C-alpha cells in the first residue's frame, strides 16, 4: 500500500469513530493532490476554454489553481465544506494567480452532498455550450454546467456522491453533451460503470480512474470508442 493510501485509510478510520459529531471530512480528509497528479489530471481530462471544471472537496484549491493557470479560458469551481480550507484556497487564488486567471476560478464554502440544492430548475436541461460560456462564474452549477469533475474522495464518500453523479450523467444525456470524471485513488463502484481508462503510472502506483460519457449512453465509453 502506498504512503498516501495508508494515510487516507487511517484518517478515514479516525473519522468513522466520530460519526456522532459534526464532521467536516465526510468525503475525505485533506490530503492534497501532488504536482504529478495535477499534471496527469490535465493530461487525461483534455480541458479547453469551453470547459467548466468542478472539484468536490477541493481543499486548498491547488488542483484548480494548476488547471486554470495551464488551460486558457477554462473556468473552475471548487466546493469545500471546511471554511479553514476555503480561506486557504481564496488566499492561494489571490496570491498565486494572475488577475485574469483569478476571474476564472471560484471556491465556494458548501457541502458537496448538497451541491444540487443550488442547481437551476428544469428549464436549464437544454443548456448549450454557448449558454454556459456566457454565464457569470458565480451562476455556474454542477448539474447544469460542469463538463469535467475531479474527485479525490474516499470510497465511503464516493458512495454518498452516487446520486449526484447519476443525476449529472442523466443531465448530460438530455443536453447531449460530453462529461468527464476523474477519480484519483479510488474507483467509482456503481452498477455497470467501468472506467474508460485506468492509469497506474504515478509515483507509488496510485491509480487514476478516468470516466468519459459521450452524451448519448448512460455507461462510460471504453478506451478506443468514438
């Protein structure tokens, strides 16, 4: 087992012992993605100016800061429940990013498990790529606008997120828009969902599970499919 995986499981067990108390780490304890993983995430997601990248449980926002700096025009939204890390993320944005990149990234202090509560009504189910590009950053929502999603979440957290992920896939089928999800370290176990690609070349063999939907079928496409 890699050092990163061992730490995550240890912290997860500690959190499980406090299930009766308010717990900021219901999805995962803070354990930032390394520079190598940030670079691999961009390689697999193949983001462009037309994309909106969400990170659920974004911590101090370093993955999104890396993405917004390296992909011109990309817009990024982080969801983080712990105000301490939200403050760190906002400080990182203002201290490390140029003004233009700052205007394309936002971190919200919010419970990722309730992120759908801020989604628009059913009239947005036909939202097009051009509609999303003209939306203010503050109005972008996961369900209506996200084209890519990054997750560094423990298995228990992934299970809690499944209803949100299901709704996201169904919405993209209605919109006939592509969706990509990258889950670092842990596979998303849900029915017949199989990753489009699994990358185990990172340091320590820590896996990256990449899923891609073509906006037509409910199952992720397989590597090599068009």
